[in-house]
């Protein structure tokens, strides 16, 4: 959606629509026209359309440092639903965490079979075929939903710990060059104190330089204590805002 002043575009809202919700990906107003209600007007116009066309749920994932944007959503009837935390795992931290939690057997020099399973390559299609992606879609950010992972599967790689019966843990990731490696999904289906995840992260970290980054983690996605025990540290975050479009916008 675009807002105009006469013939000049002065504001824009870019979104992504799915059957479950619409994500407000970007909203911006020209500096010369801010604080005149244009951002609120864009949000209200979108809500009016979605109240008729659906889906009624609208969400936004706003960097917590964007105070003005957060204020805009709050003033427009959006409710802060959760804090999505960004995590980073540096090389030294990863090495120490793996050694401290799992000992030399799970270090980069260790044998993957020491955790009663073997590290194998996995793909998004492999996980979907085994019914494992659905378990990762309860509380995740937009970029790590099943729809996004499926759409981006050609650029996503993965590693899994497999036994004779099943995939017991996995990590999906994308290489980002000098920025390091972006973790897109991280799951364990075995109560092992994090040993299988530690093994996967150790294997992943050994593949190249740069940090591992795991962004916009919902508190119900992966437990904060689990990530910290694996060596991750917090590196900022986003605020998840939600609203429901209704025909009567005063009640939104």
C-alpha cells in the first residue's frame, strides 16, 4: 500500500499474506511527512481490507530499538504478544560449550556415534516426509514457519542426528558469507541434556568461519536456558505485535 500527498508518494506499507495471518514486513513514511497520521492511516486501511477479505489476524515483528515504530503499532491497536530474541554463538563460545557439556567425545574431534546416532545431511523435504516440520511450527517467527522453509528449501542445508529408527535431532541453516551462518530451525526429540544439539552445532561450526546466528526466537520455540547452555548469547531482539481486523476499526 502507498500513501500519497497530491501526486507524491510519501508512505509505503509492504506485507506478506498467508491463510493464517498477514505480516507487516515494512512500513515507512517520508521524513518530511512524519507525525501527521500517515502511518496510522496505512495500518487502518490495511485492516479495513482484511476485515472483508481476510485473514483478520495481522502481525508485525519490530526491532526493539525502533521506539517510534513500536509506538505507532501500540497507538494503532496492536498488542505486544512476545519478545523474539536474537542469539549469536561465536566460535570460542561454541568450543567451550561443547567441551564443558559433552566432553571430548562430542567435540569437533569426536565420533558422532558417541551420542548413539550418526550425523547425516538432511533436507527440508526429508524432515517434511518424516513429519518433523510440523512440530517446529507452533511458535516461530515468520521467516522460520513451515511455509517459508518450504519456499526457501533450495537454499537451506541441514544436519541431523539419526538412529536406526528415526531422526533424533536436526539443524537447518543457510550460509551468509562474511555474516556467518543463519540457523533456521533447531530441534531435538530426545531428552539428552542437549548432547545431540551440541554435536550438531559443533559439526556446523567446524565447516567455516563466522558466528552462528539464531534470530527472532520465540520463548515457546526454544528455551532460553537451553540456548544459553549451548553457548548462545543474546544479541538484541524484536517485539511481536498482533491485532485482529474488524469492520469497526474503533474496536480493533
